[in-house]
């Protein structure tokens, strides 16, 4: 009896030792991470045109200049808002069209990449890797390549954003598809319906609210993306903002007007899409 007692494992001691090793490893990983972070920051700061440490005190100088000049020319602000409104509409159109095209492509790709729904089950992995590549490449990289080929304008921006949107939404749509009920699909298959008919009539009605909710969320992101792409010559309000900021002193009032338009548009569509998504979620639960 005494021998059995001596050889009984001490679970509490083993647990404490395991936790001690875990804390040690976590601490070592944290130290390595902080060291890499600091070394990377020092390298970036040394290769920068100006030192961040020396220049951070001037970080508010540019906003102060923009606000000061905008205040001096406040009487011209309404005219600037009207002048740059078409550019804002162009940016919203780029985002809307690219979201629509990307969502349509994402719907097809997601159905082809979902187990139990795929037209060619052996190619599920291929379609998933395609979506990985599409969302891995940043929009600005695609836009720069297309601008070199097609020239500046809204078309390169639209294609770039739609390409990235298809990959991002395809991943989300495929996760939604996995929760679809297969009984309607089986019923349609028994009547001789084609794969496209089974997907359109049996799957899409079930997942449409979630599709639309994700698409609206992506539309908000694409408005910001289309504005950023304007800086590389893709048109829209971003292009006008780049020109105003590049001109410098004397055009800061125009930059302030563009900031106001862009901020107002993003807030408006953010609130609108949030309201619509909330209605969709409540309707789906009901």
C-alpha cells in the first residue's frame, strides 16, 4: 500500500510546473517580440526622411494650417462643397459598381467552394485558393498595374476594388452557405433541376439576408478604398484631394471642403447600412 502511495502522480505539482513553463515561454516570446518591434522601428526611423522622434511635436501643424485657412475662407466653403460634389458622386459610383460586381462574383465562387453545394466537388480547394489570392492582393497594387495598362480614371479603380471584394465576400458567403438547409436542394434535384436552378431557388433565398448584410458592410469599406485610390490617379474625390494637398498653402480651404464631403458621405452610408443590416437581422430572426 505504501509503494502505491509513493508512486501516485502529483497532478497539482505537474500542473504548476506546466503553467510555470508556459509563463516562461510566453515571457520569452514577449521579449523577442518587443525586441523585434523596437529594432524595426529604429530601422524605419533611420531610413525615414525625417526622424519621427524629432518631428512628432509638429504632428498638429498641418491640421492647424488647414483649419486656419479654412476658417479665413469660410465664406467660400459652400462653393467648394458644390464644386467637389460631382467628384464625391463619382467615388460613390465606383464603390457601388465595384461592390455589385464583386458580390456577384463572390456569390458564384462561394457556391463553387462550399461542400455539399459545389458543382465540382474536386475543385473546391482550387476555388478557395483563388479567393485567397483575390483578397490577399491589395486594391492599390491592382489599381497601379491597371492604371499603367489602361491609363488613369475610374475604370482601374472599379476593377481593382471589385477584384478584392470578390475574394473578401466570397470567404464570408461560403461560411454562410455552410449553414443552408439542404432539403430544398434535394427536392429541386428530384424534379430534375439544374445546378444553377438548385442554387438560385434552393440556396439563395435562405442566405440572401446575410449576403446583403455583408455586401452593405463591404460597400462602406469600398467608399474609403475608392477615395484612397484617387491618390494614385484613379479618379474620384481622392484625386481632387491629392491635387489640393499637393498645391499646399492657398488650397487648404479646398482640402477642408473635400474632407467634410468625404467624412459626411462615410458617416451617412455607415448609418444607413447599419440601419438596413439591423432590419435584415431582425427580419431573419423573426
